[in-house]
C-alpha cells in the first residue's frame, strides 16, 4: 500500500540494486577502482558517522578502507555511480573510526530520525548484508570455510565436493493490532518480558516453518495472549534488518475480550480506548518505536477514530 510504504522506515532506498552486475567480476573490480564510487563503512553493525551523517568514502580514503576491510559488498548504483559497503569489524573501534575519517560508530536506529528515509534504508541494507557475511563464514553442511561471490550476495562452500551456495535469509515476523469485538473501540496492547512497568506495545511473533502469515498471526496471538481472532487483514510490511527481519503488519479482530497471557513472553495485556492512548502519548508514553511499523499501526488506528 503506497500510503503505508511512505511512512515506514528502512524501505524505499534510492539505489538501483543492479542485480545483473553482481556476477560481472570485471565490472565490479572496475567500479571499486573508480574514484566516483562510494563506500559506506560499518563497524560491527554500526554506522561510522561524523555528526549525524554516515561517512561516505571516495578516492584515497576509500582505498584505505578497502585495504583493511573484512568484507566488501556491492549495494547498487546511484545515478550511474556504484555504492559499496565495507566491513571494518576486524579492527578495534578506534582504528575503524580513524580509517573512515569518522568521529564515532553509531547504530543506524539511533540516527533514523535524522536521516532521510532513503538514506536510512541504504544504511540498514548495508548493515544487514554485512552482518549476514560475518555469520556465514562456514558451511552448515560440511563445515568448510565459505567465500563471498556475486558481489557479496551469495557465499559458496570452498570445498570442491560440496560447493553449497548460501544466500542471505530473511526472518519474517508478524506484528498485529488487535481490536475488541464490540463497543467502545479498543485495541489490545501487552507488556513484554523485560519491558518496564506500564510499558505496552502491539503483539508480534516469528513465522514458523509451514505457516502462512495469517496462520502465524492466529497462532501467535493464541499462544501469547489466549486470543482467538475472527478477522485478519494485511496492512503493510517493513524491512527490519536487525539483523535479518521482515516485519509484516496486520489488523485483526478478537472473537471475545477474554485475554490470558502466557507469563513468559507477555506479562500482562489490556484493552485501551483511543482516549487512553492519547492520554498516554500526552504524558510522554511512546506509542511504538518511531522507526517501527507498530508506530504506524497505532497511530493509524488513532487517526481512524477522529
């Protein structure tokens, strides 16, 4: 849905991912050597920044980073110029900051409110891909080492009699705003294990093998909150590469107001009216993470009642 995509962080990046270039090693080598190409340096999942701006390396500074990088991946093309990400995680933090000419290493989620949406999307894309490389150094079939191929979008087992190909995996999760079955209009929010007293959010869970997204919504809500759903409707999806998620948002209606939390993932759950949520927001209680789809689910529900 276009309206939803416009407000969700980490989607809509400006890059042409140029998949046809990923297997063209000659062309990629030429692009890496091109002073017009840009490198985005990261250190252990953090952006290297000056002020609020992620560092973008070109020329000699880029060559210096490439010389010490653990991994280099091709992200895509930006108006004819290539964009790569380089992982400096093998260096101490101070050395990585110095190599990049940066001031600090910062989580992209701490910057999202100060970056334009496309910039945040590309930084998150780089973060997710480099994280995957660090986690896939060895083949899960035979245990041999793996090497990057395809511009960093595939790894292959180095053992000739195995040769297994490993691709970046996405871990889908569902996140749901549940509405009460009768008047007045209310939605169900829960306090998750580890959350502070009085902190409530929408319900979520990972999709299991052999499930559709709608199946996962119904199962997760039943398991965690004891809620049976009568209607499940897709709202939108969000890239969430922390490290490899895809958040899929839904609205649903409960069959009854009965709630029974599992006591493990959820400690308590209760129904909130729109006025109660507005009162919470007025005293500084956040309604979802500002960069997360749950923020959109809650605020669109509030707006529907005005």
